[in-house]
C-alpha cells in the first residue's frame, strides 16, 4: 500500500515492433511551423537515423511534457543527443493542431499527423481511450531507427500515464 | 499524383477553389507535384512570402524551369504554355501502361 490515492492504469502487453525488426514504413503529412506535406519514414531514413516519438493527442499533458523534455534535452540538434538523427513525432492530431503545438512549444521538431491511428496499429501500440468512444491513439512510445530502417531501441508505455526514461533513450541514441 | 521528389511544388490551402483549379491542370497534364499545405491565416504564410514574394496561394515552384509563380490564372496559362503540348504524348503514355 503506497497510501497514494490515485490510479495508474496498467495498459497490459502490447505486440509492439521489437529491436532488430524493420520499422514499418508509412506516409503521412509531416508538419512544421509553416506547412505540411506528405513524407514517408523511408524518406527520412534515407538521410540518416530517425527517432520516432509517439505521443498522446496534442493538448493532453503527456505530449506537452514529452516535447518539453525532448526540446530541453536537445535531441537531434547540434551538440545534443543523436545530433545526426532526425527526431520526429506522431499523434492522431490534425496538421492544424500540430502547427499550434510546434509554435507554442517553440520546438524544432516536425510532427506526423495520423488521425486514422493506422501507424500505431502497424507498430503494435494502439491505446483504446476509455471514455472517448471510437477514438484510439498511440501509446506513448519511442523508436530509434537506424539508417537501414531497423529498430535499434524501442520503448512504449505500459502504464497510463507513463513517460520514457530519457537518459536510457539517450544512451541508446549514442549507438545509432 | 503526389510524390516527395517531384520537380513541381504547389503551395496550397485546403478547400481553396483557386488551388483546386491549379490541381486540375496539373492532373490534366499528368504532372508529378508535391503539395505543401499552408495556414488559412494570410499573415501566417511566411513560407509562401519567402518563395514568391507574396502571401497568396496557390503558388508553384517548378524546378524544371526555375519558375516561381502565384495567381491561379497565371499558373494555369504557364502550365498550358509549358506542358500543354506534351498533353497528347502523356495521355498516350498513360494508355500504354
């Protein structure tokens, strides 16, 4: 008994893409602070390693926290962890919401918009949302993908809420 | 068609009839193009301003010719003058595939 009277929900097992497996390719609108256009994961991989960050829909506090942490740690930026990697996000939010998030967070990361949640399905990390009938989104997750599009590090939430161990991810990024 | 390595980039706004007019022409000439969607708010369209000097959409950048252009009527005539004569051969190619 911890004496803490709130509930951390167990999400149970997921049949997620594992380390050593090929990262499933997809094409979705990729949004920055000015515009969006269709981009494939393989387009990004052609330029180097990719860190793919799945979050809750924009506006939910876990996505805000995750992007604040990643921005402050400087993932994928010069002098930061995985400086040569492209760090991108993905949620079910629309391109319009993504643009707002990118601007409000002052973050130098682009976000894939996947309202269908089909990408999370292909990565085996769907989270059915209790109390939002018909809406599913990805579990919070981080996949580090090398330049052969092979997953070298994978984390996904097993509780709700749950956050990545940023130090652990950064250790894995050193080997990308 | 929409591919990321297309020579033509179309800056467009969702549900903008002037943009759709350009899309129809691009499709008619079977041209590969990349779509970049921008803000409904005119004042927020800095990317369009940087490439074309104006904030209006549609705007296209054609790497085949080095042309950047806005105003749908201008773009449609440009596409007709540049690619219109290839229309017949493009149609033949599509039929052959």
